[in-house]
């Protein structure tokens, strides 16, 4: 098999589906995974018809015990190795730290951090041996922006993915493996329906939004250029740049005032 294989997690919607289309368009076979098998099959049929590449659908809950090994075993069962890994599956967990169940936070950590780390760890060796590999970790502008209350671990997890990508980018660069953290801002997908913030974010100005396809194209291009981090779009780059030079105390003040404003808004 001469075509490279791109494994994309969370490909049943949004940014993951866009990455699957972008890599197939670039001539790669794709392995797409998420929980909703019907969505994966529909996307697979579309991609096969448009690009004539091989598409493997693997339905799994990536936060379930043993999910990463089962996913990689299924790909190996097709006689394939992962050449490109897009760690994308994700969601937001609403609520404050003390209002949420530990079980829900543990599941969130497993999907958002442990699974991408485990996947990248388990495919990196093969990539290094073959002298070619690509890993994209879909982080977020939230990994740079000041924190506020609620969605407590989201920014922390995305910041960890950014720092992790930077380290492994340095470690693997000489071995032909490119590693990139992709940091989108507000992106049109199902994300804000799932995390219950659709009404609030619909009030944001149009220039803050990007399509999932824009994010995927920018992400792939940056990864091909072996950039350790890419923030997608000019407004997001400005916000990330400002956040990086903003003293922590100022960021915390902004976070507090946003939180208190929201609390005040709820009382009225
Ligand atoms: N949209 C934004 O504004 C935005 C901004 C910055 C970063 N991001 C990041 O971008 C990534 C993709 O989000 P999106 O905007 O494309 O959201 P989305 O449209 O809701 O898609 C999320 C994908 O993750 C999959 N997924 C969720 N839980 C899963 C689980 N337990 N096991 C396997 N797959 C699971 C979903 O598939 P199933 O439900 O079928 O399992 C779906 O394919 C996330 O990591 C998110 O944090 C999004």
C-alpha cells in the first residue's frame, strides 16, 4: 500500500470530519473514529466517492478502558500503520469544579489528555523507525487565554497539549516526525451545542469565527512546515499574543470580573 494513512479521532463531526476530508484530498487513506458509527459511515462514503482513497471506520468511546489499544489493533488488523495522527476528539464539560462529579472530570481527562498522549506515544516509535510521521494535537486558544470559572479543566488540558507538543516537536524533529499543537478559536461545529453554550456564543461577532475546514487546512499546512504550534486566524493570533504578554494578575482580574458579571446577570 503506497498511500499514507491518517488516523483522525473525533471525525464524526466538526473539525475532525474536516481533517478527514483535507487528508483524503491530499491523497491519504484515512482511518476515522468516534462513537457515532452512522456518521462515520456517511463521511466514509462521501470521501471514497470524492477522492477514491481507502477509508476505515472504527467506532469507539476513546475514553473507555483499553480503547486506544483496541483502536490501534483494528488498524493493524487491516495491515496498516499510522503515518499521520490527528488527536482531535473532544468536548467541553460545563459547571464549576465543586458542582461536577469526579467521575465526569476523570472521563474528561481521559478523553482530552490521556488518550491523545497514549495514542501519540504508541505510534511515535513506528513513525521514527520509518523516518516519517505527523502528529497534530488539536488544542485551543483557551490554552493561552485567561481562565474564568466553569469548564475548569478545559484551559488546563489544552495548555498541557500545547506544552507537550512543543517538547515532542523538539524531540522528534531530527527523526522526520513533525508534531504540532493546533489552537483554534471559535469554530463552527457541534462543540457549542454539546457543551450548552450555543446561545451565548451566537452573540459573538462573525469575525471571531472560522469554519472547521479553515482550521483543518491551516493545521495541516503548519504541521507540514513542522511548526510546533499554530494559532488559527488573525483575531485568534492577536488574542493569543496579548494573553502571552499579559501579567497573570491581570488575566486573573479579567477572569474574576467575567465570572462576577455572569453571576450578577443570573441574579437579575
Ligand atoms: N469548536 C470550537 O470552537 C473549538 C475551539 C477550539 C478547540 N476545539 C477543539 O477541537 C476539537 C474538535 O471539536 P469540534 O469543534 O469539532 O467539536 P464537535 O463538532 O462536537 O466534534 C467533537 C468530536 O469528538 C468526538 N467525541 C466526543 N467524545 C468522544 C468520545 N468519548 N470518544 C470518541 N470520540 C468522541 C465526537 O464524536 P461522537 O460524539 O460521535 O463520539 C465528535 O466527532 C476538540 O478537541 C475541541 O476541544 C474546538
